């Protein structure tokens, strides 16, 4: 009986470790350093397919930006 419980606990632990490791890579963000002349629009157009407004919204949310002002040297997390 104790052996079955121990085996079950080991299987649960292994499964948990597998799921935890797999989820670490999910949603990983890329870093981008703003260059002179960059705008959120230009970054969105160059890095994402589709409507740039969606990408700008995601960049804004990821970086807690208030407005569209970015400055050279600023580090952005790109979703």
C-alpha cells in the first residue's frame, strides 16, 4: 500500500515538473531598445504581422506605457 502511494506521489511530482518547465517558455517576451526615430508604430510594423494597432496595444500593455511617448535608449518588452 505504501509503495503505491509513493509511486503515485512520484508520478504527480514528475508530471508537475514537466508542466512547470513547459510553461516557462510560454509568453516569453523579447527585449527591444528604442533607437532614435523609432515610434511605436514603426516598431509594430517591423516586428508584427497584421494590424499595427493591435501590436501597439500589446506593447503598451506589456510595458505599462501611458501614451505613445518612447525615448531612445528605453528598453521595451515585446510580447
